[in-house]
C-alpha cells in the first residue's frame, strides 16, 4: 500500500496587480489554471523541473517528425500545388 502525503496550502498576500495580471495571461496562454501556472513557475525556480527541458526536446523532435511525414508527402495535392507556386 502506498502512502499519499497531503498537499500543502500556500496563501499569497499583497500580490501586485501587474504580477497577478501577468500570471493570469501566462496561465491562459499555457492552458493552465492560475494555480497550476504559479506552481509551474515555483517548481522551475526551485529547480524541481529539470526534466522539463529533456521532455520538451523529445516532444519537439516527435512533433517535427510527424509534421515532416505529413508535409513531405508526394501524394498530397495541396502540398504539390504549393510547391508549384
């Protein structure tokens, strides 16, 4: 049986409006809640997300390979028309 530790709660007071706005915009851009965005930022600052860079590179490589397979398709009429223009 695995023991699950309860999550801690952190309350921030006197958050400057510009900071709050910037965090909210980042959260929307990254499709995260404000709470998730703040946790993400704190983890990066604390050095707890070192694998993010490796994971990001792996996803980018996989995406690039997938896109190249889609775009580099000689049977794709749209792609061929674009090449001729």
